[in-house]
C-alpha cells in the first residue's frame, strides 16, 4: 500500500469524523494493526497487535508514516 493511499484513507476518516470508521491492516489473514480517528481529541489511534500497543498521532503524515513502517517491517519479517 503506497504512502499516498494511506494518507487518502486517513483524510477520509477525518472527513467522516462523526462516524466510527476503523481500518484494519492484515497480512496472510492475520491482523497487523487497526487505525481509527478520534474526533473528540482530533487524534488518530493506531492499535498494534504484535507487540500489543496503542499509539496516537495528531497529523495525517506522522500517522501514515507509522502505518507504512509497520507494513514494510512486517512484510520483511514474513518473507
């Protein structure tokens, strides 16, 4: 998934901030992470499954980079 595609998804989530949208990223039918937008505090919340952790970001760019890095590192370790 390209960085631009990730950014577009995140911008869409912000636009529909009154809705509860969660995007899930999986590899080989195993969830890697999920991301949602919390309008009440204007933050993106990334939930990582391995290792279990929650991370918040206030900007689209930093959120997209964190997601891209996780996808790329997971692809390398799964090969």
